[in-house]
């Protein structure tokens, strides 16, 4: 992979120049938290953020998306907004890892999702290094480093960024601002290694994932699920903020008085009681405890069976957004019989 | 003219949304409606686009997603066999918003159909051997595609046995068609009802599971395809296991809530499998191996 | 031929420079509105609906103008407004050698500071037609 160096002092110029590739979105402050939004001036960008409220998935699987319009003559696909070019500036490695997981679900196999595919093609991803906080456990989930899924990635080397070029588009971006970049020197590589080592030691949360599938099978009837079922409000916040939750509902809307309307899909969650309910009224996951068990099961074990790795990326968003403080690492460590070390 | 570098160029990715979109329903016309039993009618469809009508092909056991504009979409098993491709037959139970809307429609009305989806029966593994098809009540709807597939490809299979049971004669689907099979020498057809108040039933009066007493099944050479309400599964499985059937030779068709049909919306999940991709045909081994199966 | 004067929005944080350019253009029959930073420049353009925008790219923040041009382009109704960029970027940031000719700024013409006013006027006139009641003067260049 092509590597270059960008002095940190020139990052703003780079952001200015790459606007020709699309509308630049970056994490900006929203109260005490952060969110990806269109960048109107460089000083709004907060690249020192720990996490955004919603992950970058909102750009690829929008909360509400019109798939078709229909009339009495049938359904017509909607393409509005799909060709909009965006550049996401400052995506953390774990979130890129999350996008790679969504790629496996939405792009691989015999039925690739054309809406997701179009957005993935038109939204560029520029990654940036980060410092873990007390709710980050991406290192345990092996999501703290990615080698694909981005156009460029900036790794911190002190007063410059080590730039990895991931795609031809990333290369075009670098070439469009070639005067800003410098070649990487041996002392830069040493600086990167030192930084990487220091970062590894900053993680405060740790969870062993290697034999999670076996542990989950054995603890299928554990009392912990009843306990969580009592606590969980089924608000769905964890699913909304999760980078790899992708369940959706599809509804036809109707224009009053006409046989016309649209077919839309919107975010859904297995925590809602309607998720497993079939026509005729039977519900395969009636109990709250069954639903929260399913969510954990699918994310930490089920996904492993199909794709070889858990779909949890360790970003900590569910930890900070759960209104009743259900803490995923605590749950996993309890299942494993290990005391949770905060 | 401003060099507007922000104007997007036409893209193949956008074209893929317009053409070849896996979620796009194809127009199909209702060409026949037949009331079979209360709240379970047989609808026959033909695709409007002759190219699609010509190229649509399915495996027995697969399903389609049926769209009624304004009502939504629902998965329906295909009852017709791929060996008779000119029309698409769906035996639809009236159970929710989409099927309600379908029941209000008449011949010549337009619906949307896309598919086929699902794994279908593993016919490649079943050829050369015997096939037992056991259906209870409305379970005949998905099983019928396999029934006619085996009959139309008769030379590829060994012994064929059909067991079909219902509460009473009025609750049986395809009644006349089933009766016509009884005298065929190429399939052993056993029809049974729990009770026959009208006294007109010409065949067995007993439980579905008891029809095994009249059949000659070799578990080593037979694949058993079972479909019906939960109570049917329980008793049939008991008999099959008692006979010595291996768990992966017992095939079941399961239903779940579906919104996409292609393994993306998450609603049809059973444990960590998706009914629309790994099913709807599962083996009994899958059933006991995956949590929350039956 | 319109009886209204052509409107120009000038976005520049240098008061002296802005005053001089404004006077010059008004003398040549254009109506000039001025904003001193990128954000208010975009707001002004939304209100005034100019026929042309003159924008400095280095203002409060040194990339302010770059972002402001992009914002203009994404404002409904202003996507096609001609944008002439005036800049001291190469003197202010000598290491920044990105050349604007490659179309990365979504602008129409680029003028280096110190600006040659007759050349600027010529380009504006070529793009918009003449201003109303233009006077013939020779003001030279303004730094």
C-alpha cells in the first residue's frame, strides 16, 4: 500500500482541496457529544472526538430511505440522493471495520443491495487515528486496525500523519494536493510504532472473544437473560447507535385518495416486540428476555457462525447510550465467569 | 459555464438501482382465483413482461415476495411445480394486511411479484432415492410444488409416498387433485381425515400420523418432506424417528416474518440463520441444533 | 437588456481592499454587497441572489473561502452563480502549491493579489455584460 506523510499543520488545506471529490462531512461538536455533519468551516471539525452519537452507517443505510414509488401501474425504483458525492473525513478504524462488516451483508452473496452499493461507491472514507476512552474495547474485538474499506487513513506519528492510500480514489485525492505531502522517513516509522505501542496500553476494557461461541451455547438458558430482560426497556437505542445493526422494516405509504405512494425502509431492531411477530399473531420472541438474549447472541455468536467473527466492533456506543446502563462488556465477562474490571 | 465539479456524472451504480434491483416487484396479473377452503384460496398469476414470464424458474419449496401497492409485501410459498412454468400458483392463507388486500382483488388485477427466494428442497440429494411427502392441513401448499416435481420427473425417483391429513374433508386443499392421485400406480397416496361428519369421505378416517400404518417406508433410502402446523410436526417427527430416520433426511418448511426475502432486514432470523437464505427448507437436525427453531 | 443593475457579492475580510474594489465596481455601474467572512458571505448571497460572487479564499481561517465556495455551490439557486476567486494564498502560504486551474475549487476565474482591476473588470463585464452608467476611468491596480 502506498504510504506518505502529511504534516498536521497542513491538514486543513488538504480538507479544503478534497472538497472537489465531494461534500466534506466531519465530526463536529453537538453539545457534549459529537456527530458527523457537513463541514462549513475547518475549525468546526473535532478530530479529537471519542465517538459520534450515530455511526457512519447513517450515510449508507439512512434511518429512512425511499426505495420505490408506486402507482396502480406498479413500482418504480427511487434513486434520489444516491449519486450524491460525499467525503467522510475522520472516521475511526473501528467504524471502518464496522462498514466492512456491513459490506459483507449488503454487498456479498447473490443479492447485493443496490442502494447500499451506490452509496458506498459515492461516499469516500478518510480514516483517522484515535485515543481510546474508558468505553472503548475495539482492541478486544480486533477492530482497532483496518487494512481495507477506506480511501485514505491517517495514523498519528506525532506532528505528522502517516497516510495509507487505500484506493484509486484515495490516490487521486493525494495527487490533487501532492505539494502538501512528503515521503516517509525511517524516524517517522519509529514514531508511528512508538505511538501504536502506547495506544495499545491505553485500553481500559478487555474481553476475551476467542471461545465466545462455546460460552454462548452453554449459557443459552442462563439466569442472566431473565435479569437483563427485566432491566431492558426495549428502547432500541443500542441498535440505532450500533455500527453493525442493520435490521430494517419496510412499509408502503399511501397518498390519501389515490392508488399511489412509496415503499420505504427504516431502521428497526430485534428488541422491538414486532420483530419476530408473524401474520396471525404468533411471536417467536415474545419475552423481553428472549429478545435481548437474541441481540447478544446474534452480535457476539451468531455472526461468527456465518462470517467468522463477531459483528460487535467495541466502539462503546451502546454502553454510553443505554438508559439503564446495560454494559456489554460486563455481560460478556459475567457469562464467562470473570469479574468485570472497570 | 461554471466548471461545476460538483455535478455528478451518470453512474452504473445508479443504473443498478433502476435495472436488476433485487427488491423491485415485477408486474403480474391475476388470471385465476379459486376458493379451496375457508380463508385459503388458490391464486394463479402470469407475469406481464413476457421475458420474465419466460425466464422465471424456481425450485420446489421456494417462495416469492408478493406486493400489493399500499398494503406492503409478504412471502408466499410457490405451490406450482417448476415443471409447469407457464403459470405461477400461490395458495394464499388470509392472515394479514397484504393477504387481506389480495383477497379483495379480482381476475385481471395487477400485483407485484419478485423472486424466487429461499433454498428450496434439496432435490439433487433426493434423486435416485425414495421420497415421502407428509402434509397436514394447509401444509400442502408448499409441499405441492415438490409433489408435482417428483411426478413430472418420475424416472429420477424411487418410491413416492404421499400422506395428506386434515381435520375433515372441507379443510383439505386441492381435494379433487389429491383424490385423482389415489388410483395412480406411480405414487402411493394415503389421504386421511380425523373425522367425517358428512359420511362422504372415501378414504381413511384417522390421524395423519396413523397413516404410517398403511405405508411401507424404508428410512435408509427415503427423504421425508414434512409440512404442517406445529402439532403435525410433533407427531410426524415422532413416527419418523421411531422408524429410524436420520435427522438430516427429514425436511421441514418453516415460516417467519419477512420484509426483504434476501437476508438483509433481519426479521426472519432463527437463531443465527435467516429463513429466507438458509431456509425455508430446514432439516430436523437444523431444528434441534438451532435455538428457538420450532 | 435589464434596467436593473447587476449585483455582485464581495466576500473579503480586508476592509481597505474591499472598500477600494467596491468603489471601483460601483463606479462602473455594478451594485456591490459586501461580507467580511465566509459564513456571512454565503448568507448574504442567499438573500441578495447576486449575478456574480467575488470571494477571497484566505480570510479569518486560512481555508475559510474554500469552504465558503463549496457552501455556495450547494445552495439551491446559487449552484451556477459565477464565482471569481481573489487570493493572496500563494504569497501567504508559499508552500501551498495547489494550482487552481485543475478545477478543485469549483470557481470560474482566479485572480492573484495584487489584483489588476481593469483585468478584473474586463472579466466581469465579459461574464455579465456592462454595468449601468459605466464611467471610463483608469484607477490602476490596488494591492
